[in-house]
């Protein structure tokens, strides 16, 4: 059991910034979904923000590259850039495993 | 520097480091894990996506009607196009990451798993949308990428195809049903035809027998009345048969009216007088009121007499003794309007539309059932319609009598007086040969003709008949068409060939279809008589032939 998951009913609020359906964005979403199902046991919500449709939303989370995952909850806010295919790096970035 | 200031500086540094790390990460990833960047422009952030060389294919995939998916090696949806989104009624986010098997009907899941495990192949299955609706689809799978490979699926909607197939199947079924119904109908016609033939023969024999008894039997009251009953009932049977056959023939459009301008008043008068005795015997009074002027219609006299007769029969059947039947005719504009009104049991209002249906009879009052086959009114309507007219039934309800109104178009053509008086029944003695296999019919017809002064010899089959005719040529040969072995047509042909024009050939048949008449005529017969016939009819036809000859 991971440290975060052990907290029980912690609600995870995640945002994925994409630019339409580029291959990396799709890959990122698929990876994220799988990871959440595997590690968060259903206690999560994913909000997909398409910056091609609403570029002004990039300012809020200071998005530079796409895709980018933002962990809104639990705090503090965390950001992971990329298609999330390196599971180990994502788990570290989300505080789901302790950095070695 | 105070402790607070130091702490603030440390936090600022920490934040700066985090930002640098993010920027570094972004730069590192531009080469690998990202394919779009955000640049702060004068009008706000702008997004620059890497346009791949496969962009055209992407566009095609997004625009196509079929569903297209990429599955992970474990069978989860990795990507789907807009077509698939529409099929399952969910957006991409609601599809990605879910197992593909969740989108098909439960029963088909093992099949889909087999297909995905194989990585290539085809499958017909049922797709389940978010709202539970199902869609028949065709799924094509192909492998993609390295090991373990992704699987690409193309999903085609089969709804329209299935609907078309169902329509075609239904159409084929309907056609088969129609063919079956038509075959059954033909069989019914053949049966009716045969039935009438088989029943006409005995009726003819009975009528002949009565005729013979009239001449030779007791002339006392009892026997005379009994003969009258037998004659009447036999005629009645014959009429029922005729009606039955007529209904079938009208239904098939096989009745050809011989229409000519006739006076409908004359027809109504004839038909009413024909039925007067029968009606009055039942204790019912009959009044007929006709216009003085001629009411001309394009009509087949025989069929119109039959029509009015059927209406009168119907009125008589449903009226008790002491009742009244009235027949009236009047011309209203260009329409001849004939009414047959009775004081009988009447008709329920809701039944008025149905009484012209075949085999329908008022079943509501079993005690008043008057027999019959329920075909008379059907035949009446069909005959009236064949004449371009219409018929309507009216009644004020049960117990208040009924009225039938027939309307026929009035013709402007001048009406010729074509009522022909029956030919006189005295004829010079002729030598007649009768070829008939039915012994009763043979005896009765020959006896009847002899009583009318003719010299008759008989044969029971075609071969003997021909031999006799050749050995001693008679004036007239009467041939039953339905002979066993050498049939009547063949006998007639051979006699005509051997004896030439000097012999008169009379055909007796139980069939009265137009094709039978044509065949009889083509074979060389002079006269065609349909059973039942009585000797007087035969003699009348023989006499008419002679009259035609001498004129």
C-alpha cells in the first residue's frame, strides 16, 4: 500500500492538459487512466483540458509543454510533463512512492 | 538577517528551484514525451502542436463513419476516433483506458477475447452504447507495432444492412405466403368446378325422372304434388350450385357480362313474377311498382334477373308469414334506382356493412335461421358492381324490416325488345342417338325424348356410339362430354369428320366455364347444353337448330 493511498478516502483531483488528440496526449491519458485505476482505487477525478480549444487556460497552471499532468488535490500542487509512459517517474512525481 | 527573512529567502529559493526543474523537465521532454508547447504571446498563451507526417491519415480516421480503435496489448482502449465515440455515445475520455470487452454484449465477450488474443481476424457482434442501446457491428482486427503488439480495430455498423436483410426476408416470406394463398385459391376453384360437375349430374337425372313421371305416372293430387316438391327442390339445389360457382367466377373476374341496352322495368317485372308464387306460398304478399316509361340500362338480362331474384329470395327467407315484400323501380336523374323492401327481421346497424361478405349470415338469432349458404348477397353485390352500379342495405333495426337499394347507370342507347318467347315444343320426329355413360341419365333422357315423339337409340360409351352412328347415321347425336375412355370431345370430332354437316351434334357437360364452351365449339358441336337439362330443353335446342338451318 502506497503512503498516499493509505490515507484512505483521499480524493484525487487531477488535470491533464492536452492539445487536441495528439499521439502523446492520447498516450498520456491512457497511461494516467491505467495508473489511477491501479493505484487510486477509484477515488479520483480526471479533468481533461484541451488547450487548442481554450489556450487561455494555460496561464492558470503555468503550462509550458503538452501533455502536462497537474495534481490539484491532495495539496501541494504537483506537475508532471510528458506522456506519463515512465511509470516510475510518475509515481515519484505524484508522491505515490518515496524517492530513493 | 532575521530568522523570518532567512526563512522567506529559503522559500523563494525553493520555488525558483522548482520552476527551474519544471523548465528543465519541459526542455528535456520536448524531444521525447511532449508534442506541443505553450508560448506566451501578446494576446495570451498560444499552443503550438507538432504536426506529424501522419496528419492526413489522422484526419481520415477522424472523419470516417466507421469506428476505429487502438487497443493496448492487454485489450484496453488506447485511442478511439469520433466514429466510435458516436457509436457508444461517449466522449474519448469516457472510453480510453476501459477494456474493449466492456463495449460488447456479454454473450459475445469470449468471442472478442479470442479475436484479441489472436490479434487478427473478423467478428460479428453487438455493440452496447452508454444508454444501453445495442448495435449489430462487424469488427476487423489487425496487429500493430512491436511485441507485445497493440491491436487496431475497425468497427462497422451493420444496422442498415440487417434492416435491409430483414426487409428482404419479410418480402420473401410475404411472397411465399401469397403464392401459397393463390395455390390454395386455385385448388378451391378446381374443387368447386368439380363439385358442381358431380352434383349437376344427379340433379339432372332427378329432374328427368320427374319429367318422365309427369307424362307416365299417376295424375292424382298426391303424386302430382310430390313431383312438384321434388322438381322445386332439385331446381333449388341447381340454383345453389350456380350461385356458388358464380361467386367464385365473379371473384376471379371470369364472368363476362353480355350487356346490351335493356328495359330494367321489364327485367324487374319478369324476376318478380318468377318469384311471386314462391313468396305467396310462404304467406307473404308481394307488390311491384314500376314506372310506365322504359328505364334503359346496359345490362345482361340473365344476370339482372338473377340479381333481383336473389334479393327477393333473401327478403322471403327473413320475412315471416303475414309480412310484405315490395319492389319498386324509379329513375332518379341518370340513375335507375331499384328497391326491395321487406317487413322481416331487419338488420342490426353495426351489421349493415358486413352482410355482403361471403358466407356471412345473421347468426344472432339462431331460431330464425333460414338456411342457405350465405352467398346470395355476395353474388348480388358483385353482379351489380360488374354492371357499374352499387348496392346499399338499410334497416331501422331488428324487427323493423330491411331495404336493399340497387343503383345502376341509365343508358341513352335505345332499348330493343329482346324478350324471346320459348320455342314451340312440337317438332318433327327425328332419329336421335344418345351417348351417355351414366345409366340413370341415359334412361331418363331417352325416355323423356321418346315421350316427346323422338326416336332414340342409346350407347354407353364413345366407341359403341361411333360404331352405331356410322352403321346407321342418325339426325342428331347427343354426347356427354365426360365419357370414360374416349371422351366426348374426341367422339364429336370423329363423328363430325365421318358424317360431315348432315348430322347435328349436341354436347352435354357439367362444366360451363368459357374455356369449356370454346372447346366444345371448336370440336364441331352445334349446341352446348350445361347440365342439369331436361329433354324439353334438348328438343327446343334441336328445333332451334333446324329453324336456323332452314332460314
